[in-house]
C-alpha cells in the first residue's frame, strides 16, 4: 500500500487527472477499475475519480510496489524541463505566483521540442530554491499564464501552484485584469484613440493582417493607445491591450502608418536598418510595462488589487532619450493612478 498526501502544488485538479500523471503509463480504464474496487481511495472512502483534490487530502493506492513501478515512468526531470539556473528579473513573488520581467529574445513557451523557454527557467528557479521537488514535477509543472512574442520584453505571469495557474490564466482569458504596453513608433501621433477590428492570421508566414471588416476565420481585436511624448520623428505610446491576439499591437500600429521601431515583420526595413546600424537594435521596441490586478481571493488573495510594473530595458530607454523622449514617461507611465482608482 502507498499513501500520498496532496500538496499545495497539486491541489485543485481532479483525482483521475492526478492519477494519470502519477502513473502515466497506466490506461485510464485501469484507474476507474481500481477506484470501483476501492483499490484506490480518497480520504479513506470510495471515489469516482471526478473529485477535486484539496491540499492535505490522502490518496491510498492498495497496489503492489511492482504494479505502481510498472505504470510509473522511472526518469528524472531532464534539461528539457528544468533549465540551468539563470538570473531572472523577478518583479513580484508570493507562495502561489511569480511575475518576471522577460527580456527580448527569450521565448515565453517552447516553440519547438528542444527549445529552452521562460517556463523551463522558472521551473529551474523553483527547483533550485527548493520550492518544488523532482517528485512534484511528475504530477504538476509550473507554467506561464500569458505569452509575449520572443522579441517583446516585459511582464510574464506564472503559476507556482495548480490553483493559482488556473485562476490567473482565467483572469487573462476573461480580461478581468488590465494590460499596458509601451512602444516607440515611427512618426508623430498627435492624439490617442481606440481601434477595433479583426485580425486574420496566415499560418504559413506567421503574419497577421488587420481589417475593419469581419472575414472568415478572423478574430475580433480591440486596442486603446495614448501618446505619452513625441520626439525626433518618433512617438512613445502607452497601449492598453484590451484583447490579446497574436501580434495585435504590432499589426495595429502598422495599420495606422506608425509601425513599431525595430519590427521587421510589420515595419519599415529602411528605418529599422538605421536603428540596427546605430544602436545594434535587433528587436521591436515593445514592452509589457504594467498589469493591474482586480480584487480577487482564493489562491490569488495576495495579489488582490496590486499593480505590477516592469522597468523599461536599457536600450529602449537610451533610444528614447536620444530621440528627446521625456525621461519621466519611461519611469512612471501614464494612467497608473487612474487604474488604482478603478480597482478600488
């Protein structure tokens, strides 16, 4: 007999899902048969497998060690799931969540099997700081709740427990939190505005096109923008990303005739080549600068009403200052006080 105590990281999932991770080589029919025969119990009682697990629950496996070992993958977490420790720019952390200032050039999640992304770096950090064990990684993997393009910098949120991951992901999905970006665009933008329309993605080119009219397969998008400061041929914008679709801000700005500096996919090659030559710029100047969290409870109680901000990268800041953008716009972006009033 083996007794398992459900830990914080594992709580919030269904019993059958947990068993499928714990003994990943066993067919689902095996679990349901063992549950019916009470060879697997939850808190000393017969279970169906549909029950949601809570921290401290006891799962008993009245099975031989040989049977459990046969259905358990006997392998240690590899470099593909735990990356070598790197210095993460942690903006906020509590027992359930962690918010990181992702640098441009780093993947939020794997794009290919052998990629090392922010997810693996977060797991490596939690493993090194003893917040998660090898055993726990067999039944729960921390993950990010939002994604930024590889060459976009700024705030990425991750769940350190299953409950937090589920609740925070739902918050992003339901758009109950506010997401703000800074971007430096070509040309002078005199006033702010609100853009709504539709994005269509070309899977072959990984490029989206913007249209005011709905077409087959198009996704509705909505963006607000506000000019913070105009400089020498450029404007620093604060963008409120109301929806969150692939390349939404980049395509929206380009559709206005004000592409983001450094964006080769949607912008001007001539302008971008000049910035690459002068500054060595290899990514678009787009930065997720602020997340405003609404009142919340449960696994996210410690986050309730918080505003998470991410410092602007050095090169982004230098280019802005060289182009006569006011430094104050880069330190404390517009709208924070208004957000705090809205949240309370």
